[in-house]
């Protein structure tokens, strides 16, 4: 097997620290890793299955749409991410290696850089109707909140995001918007440095997120806040006012950045322009 790219290595390292289920494939769509958090959904452990080649997926996992019909291989999220080089969100039924059928939701996006091109893809997914918290969290304890210095998870995330063409941003546990990669700047309408670590109320007011009909999205219902306060992933399509004054429609998923020892590090947003 060829040596893994730096992006694959960074993604595997980051996934191994995080509590959200993550699956990584290479550019041939061969499985190269899934983390411990994914085991309960996939029905097995990676050190038991090892790599799975593209042609073997159907014999290991069964995926059906919300009507119960088999999803064609070329319409599955990871295949779309590799073959069409674009992110996608999907709800589907997944029967794992343990034979248990589960209702799953998730996104897949290409691991692609300007230098190396397409090196693989990532699936971030979660079981529907299952969450780590049913209501907003109480104030985290000192052991649960990241220290002022950058934790290893945040360092790995920034190193990876800086290399990717996939727009990403990060908020801290208190909601401050603290990082976005270069790929996010065209959608945001400018560099995040213009916001200077903006607190939650200020960045919310600056971007003015709304539904398609113009109805404002309540602050607590913004995907980044759902991920940050309820510790559960959230996917949504919405509009916002970019820093350049233009109104843009995007689609994206936010997930909680929960590290080792259940340390609450904030939330991550992965988003892209809505093609509809």
C-alpha cells in the first residue's frame, strides 16, 4: 500500500482524539481508518476489520434510503466525495458489521489540497435520535474546558484545515469565533482576522443568519451553537450576510469538538455554497 498523504495522517490523528464518529478513505475509496466513536454505529472495530477495498463495501455495510430502497453505489456520500469531488449530506439506514440496522445522518467531503489534489475523503456521521445531551449544558467544569493554550485536537484541526480546500471554521466553548481556513474566506467575504476573535453575540449579529424566506435563525438554533451547547452534530441550509455585504446561501454541518477526557473544546463548522 502506498504511503499515506500528510492530510490522511492528520485526519486519522485528529479523528482518534474526537468523540464524533469519523471514517476516512483514500483516493481509491479504500477504507483506511475509522475511530472508536464510529464503532457503535459500524458494528465493529477497525483493528478487527482493517482496510476495506472499494469493491468490498457492499458485502460489509448495507445502506438504504429513507424509503428502505438500496442506495446505488454512485449515490453514496463517500463515493460522491471521491468521484465528484464535492461534499454531500445524506440521511440513510445503515446495517453494520453486527447486523443491526440504524438510522444514520452524516456528511462526506473530499480531502483535497491545491498542492496534492484529491488524496481521500472523510465521512462524519451520527445516529439519528441519539445525542450526548438532550438540553443545553450546564457550565463546564475546569477539567472539561480547554485551557487557554491550544490543545492537541485544536492544533491538529488547524494544521489539517489550513491545507484543505474545504471551508472550515471553529468556535471556542464560549462561542467566540476563533479560526477559519483560507478556503472559508471567499464564502465569508473576507478573512476572519477582520472579526478578531469576535464574541458570539457580535458574530451572530454580523452574519445575520436566516432561513430561505428571510426569517432570522434564533441564536440557539444556529448549527455551531447546537454543536457547542448540546454536544450534538447539526446540519442545516441557511443564508447569511457575508463580510463583503453579499447574501449567500450555504449548507453545512457543525459538530462538537470534544477531546480526550471529555474536554469541551468548542465546535467545528464545515460548510459549502448551496448549489440549489
